């Protein structure tokens, strides 16, 4: 599953698709559980990255004059 699809719940609308036309996936309880786990992982990693970037930016921010 693509990170974009995991976060936004729909396929990316660019020419670089992760799925081919006509490709179908079987959705069962295991697939739902794996998808939920992957979404949690993606969100956790994005949060860590955003926090790191925010910390980096805050340290270098100058006060308004």
C-alpha cells in the first residue's frame, strides 16, 4: 500500500500509480489488520520527522524586530 493511499484513503491521481488498472485486491480481516498497522507506522514516522524538523527550525528562528 502506498503511503499516500494509507493517509488519505484513496489512490494517488498521478501517472505514477502503485496499482495497475484492473488489478483487484482481496480484503479480509488479515489485510485490514495489516493495513491498520501500516497506517499507524506511517503516521508515527511522519510525526517523528515533523517534530525533528520543527525542532531544527525553532532553534534557528530569529525573534521579530
